[in-house]
């Protein structure tokens, strides 16, 4: 699967990630849509949000919807 990974200000990379496997009492969700949040823009433009700074690669996006696989 593909992910947008932020390495710092103005440094976004589209990377291939390993497909997760659902464990016991878990479900796998196939993402169908995702939004861009204001904090995502801060991470991209400034390398952080408030006092939080990107110290290691971070997968952006947390406003998503999908279907149970």
C-alpha cells in the first residue's frame, strides 16, 4: 500500500508500505477517502505543529474513511 510520509518541512514522499495484517479481535480497513487536516499542513510547511517537531518520518493523514476488508 502507499503512504504519504513527511520527513520534515517541504519534504513529502510517497512510499510503499507493508500491508498490515489484522490480529485476533481486530479488523482491516480498506481506506477509500482521506482528508488533509490543518495540522498536516503545519507538518508539511513548518516541520511541526506548535512545540512538536518531526524527529523521524511520520505518515500523514488521520481523517480517513473506509470499509471493513
